[in-house]
């Protein structure tokens, strides 16, 4: 008589637990990014999106979208700080091309160009960099209205000269007709710390539950192998 023994090992349970733990790690990382960005100028909250069949795909099933809601506006009274009280983005010309930002901390170069804190040029609604007709003695002489029209006061003639209109668009690149630009303000993130902390509480619990299941299945497998060997 021949005795045939063996173990029929189904790894789906263990693999799925590992995938689930990695997914919780990625989700926690997204929440940590939001918490870290709470005090960043112009930061917009990341929203995790989990696609179908996540139990088979794992962490690759997770993507992010952006919460385009308006963040907290803070008064700075600095004439070259700008915030958007409605949805939209400033268009900035960088070395890598045109980018969108809600960080409105600008400055004026000696050439009259309006740039952001990184030195990237602020674009007008005509697609050209905004250049002031002259550099004023004081930044308070630069005035920007709610529509983003940039004007400079010539103290000699007591007249304003228009330098251009800031290009403010949606995430799809469509011009915003009423951007509601606020001069002398900064926009902080739209992150709600309480919501982020409440959201983060569930991830360690789910991670721990999957870890316990993994350990139970792994222990049972080791016992089966040991029993078969004896």
C-alpha cells in the first residue's frame, strides 16, 4: 500500500492580506501628506480613490484626485500677496512649461517682470509674462482688482498704467471669468485636520486586522508543514 501525502496550499488568503496591508500603508501616506500640507500656501488636499478589484490589484488600485475647494484665507497686507477667493489657478511659466498654482506669493524683478517665489513668470490672459511698464518705488503702488487686472501708479502723473490681467484658469485650462482675486492675502491649505485624523484612525485598525489574519494563516501553514515532516 502506498500512502500519498502532501499539502494543498492556497496562497490567496495570505497574498490578499499582504496586499491589504500595503494598501493601508499607501492610504496612510496620503493622509500624512495632507496633514503635512496643512500650513502650506496653496496646498490642496489629496483625496484617495480606490478602484474596483482592489483585493486583486493591491496598492496599484489606489489613485488620488485633488480637492479644489478654497482654503483658508489669511490677511498679510503685503501688496504682492494674492489669494483666489473662488476656484481657479494662476498660470505660471516654468522651465518645464506652463503650470498651475494657487500660491500667489509674487514679487517684481528689476526688469519689471512679475514672478513667484521660485522666480517663475506670472502669465497674463494673453499668454505672455506680465511685465510692469516701470518698477515703482514702493510695492504699494501696484494695485490688482478682483478680476486680476494689474495696474501701477505713476506718482508723477498720478495715473495708473495697466500691465496686464493675470491668467486665472480652471484645472482644465478654461479661463475663470470672475476669479475674485484678493490682494494682500494668502491662501492656506483646504485641509481639515479633524477630518484627516478621523480618517487616519481606521487605517491602523484595518492594517492590524489583516496582519493578524496573515499571522494566523502563516502559523497554520507552518504547523501543517511540520506535521507532514514528522
